[in-house]
């Protein structure tokens, strides 16, 4: 017989039952928290090392979001510039055709004047395309534009986006050309080839840089997804398992409560000895 088991001052059975109930309640709190949050590790007290790793991964995920935002901005700048340059390239063909019409010696002075007005309007449209090729305050086709170093990864690496400033510089020269006469049209014809070559060069660099940006964006998305999966494997709770554990602990809690009630009733049995 356990010493003190018949004492009204000390109730070992009740103490054991209480300790067991406290342990069950503690485990029940943890399990309920996991079910409520879906996380196996909610704080450093539960698992210091894994929580620290998880916090680092969460910081990386936020950084990846910032990189994606930076890449999206760069893609917006290049996409707008690429669209404008493509439109200018198409328009250059119309300008060349208009210059060719101006080479016709059979044109009357009135016809030549009409061709000159059309030519001037087309060149003006080129400049409109250039001025409208702006995204978030940046214009790669502006004569004052410079290369852009877009953020590419959370380690600080960048992607170089090349400017197309030669387009506006060439457009300025194109604007002083004239086809008011066949002689002037011949001079304009010699320049339009240079203009088209410059535009096509910018088309190539913008297309290549846009493709690089798209590749990097896809890469960042895949790395971010892998990081998120890794974070989940560290902190996510197995809800099916936790649900089963929750039910088991609730039953244990009820049984432990009953055991504590029985143990607490034991000293009252001693009263019968004094009747």
C-alpha cells in the first residue's frame, strides 16, 4: 500500500490524476491551435530551430515578391517600348513609299506639295509614338534614355535592359528631311534606309531583353513556388492526423477528469471509519 494513501492531508492519486490532466490539456491546446491555424509550428517555443528556418523562408518569399514586382515593371517598360518601335517600323514602310512617290518626275507642284504634307504627317506620327512609349515614368526610346538595370533575384543580381535612344535621334533627323522636290526626295530616300536599320536594331535588342525578362520571371516564380513548398513541409500541420489526435485527446481529457473526481472523493470515504 502506498504511504499516505489513507491521509486526508495528502492525496497521491489526485496529484497524479491532476498532473495527467494538465499534460492532456497542454497537448490538447497545441493540437487545437494546429487545427485552427493549419500550422504544426506556430512559434519558437514549440520548435525553435524549425521556426527560425521558417521565418527565414518567409523573408525570402517576401523578397521574391519584391523581385517579381521589379521584373513586372521592367517588362512593362520594354513591352511598351517594343510596341511603339514595332509601330514605328511599320510606319517607316509607309514613309518610304511616300518618298518613292515623291521621286516621280511627272508629279505636278501641287501633287508634290500634297506628298510633302503627307510625309510630314507620317514623321509627326513617328514622334508621337516615341513620346507615348512611356511606362511608369520611363521611356526607352527617348534620346535621353539610358540602360536600365532591373532587379532579377533576391541576391541583388540584375538584368540589363538596353535603351533605344537612337530611334528618337534618327527621328529628329528624319523630321528635317523634305520631299517637296524630286531632288529632296532622293536625299530623303538615302536616309530612310538608315532610319529603318536603326529601328530594326532597336527592335532586336528590345525583343531579346524582353525575352530575358520573361525567362527570369518564370524562373523566379518556380523558385518561389519551391520555397513555399519547402516552407510548408516544415511548418504545415497534417490536419487528418491532428483531427484524429484531437478526438483522442478529448476522450483522454474526459477520462482524466473522471479519474481526478474519483481520486478527490477518496478522503471522504475515511469519514465512514468514524461513524
